[in-house]
C-alpha cells in the first residue's frame, strides 16, 4: 500500500494519486504486507531508474556493450581460480560503465 497526504504530497487529486502510486510500487519492492509513505526521495529513485533503463535501451540499440572477463584470484597464492563473465557498457560521457548497476536493474522481474 502506498500513502500520500494532502497538502504535503500534492495539492490535487491527480498528484496525490500519482505519488501514492509511486509509494505503492516502493512498498511492493520492499516485500509483502508492507506500506510506504510517499517521500520526494521515491520520485528521485524512480527517475533515476527510468534514466538508466533508457540508457540501457540506447546502448543495446547502438551495440555499446562488450563481454569482458574478470579473474577471481586467491590473494594468498596469487593463483587464478576462475574467470567471471561480465558485460560492460561504453558511454560517450563516462567511458566504461560499472556493470553491477546495470545487472541489478536487469535481474529484477518485469
């Protein structure tokens, strides 16, 4: 359940419903039998997630991903134990992007 209150979270019904909806989705992310009060931080996270999704779509369309291998090394013996496959993206603004953030977004079910 998502909760938004008048007048702090909106001055009209549309804004209140939109903010309560955002809080509801946040509550769903937190698990069952949960409720969340709307905060402006929720909107920041939603916008950040949407921006990242758009960047991923753009990178896929422009073939900006590369498969790279990361060694897993035993620090005491300095021997390579295994190789981990990773997908890294190239952006014009930042160069290589960290793969972990992109994968967290992709792993969540739609």
